[in-house]
């Protein structure tokens, strides 16, 4: 009997530069970005919480820019990119 679990694909839209930088970091650990995401999602499921120290919780997407000024406009940029690709 096979012990393979049924899998599903997870997709996330992130700016190219962030993906590139994140890939460089996880590659230093001998991982690919898919491996890192799989580890993160597995930890969420097992721990029943987000396994990060989030000092400034996001109450809603609408306050993302004020909570994280260093990423101001990020959500709008990603949303616009997604709307463009959906056409």
C-alpha cells in the first residue's frame, strides 16, 4: 500500500523582485521556494497558528500600508497585476 498523500497546488502572487530575493535566501539552505512554502504551510496546519512573530498584526488589507509603510502600495500593485492578468 502506498503512503503517498494526495496533494494540491497552492499559488501565490508576489512581486518578481521579492520572489527572486526569497529564492536566494532559501537556496542558501539547500531548499527551493516550493520547499519553503510547503514547510510554512505544514507548520501552520500542525501548530494551528502562523509560526511567525508578528509584531504589527494586520487587522485588514485596508490597513496594510499604514502598518507596514516599507511595503506601501504593495497590495494595490499585486491586485492590479492580478486584475490585468485575468483579462
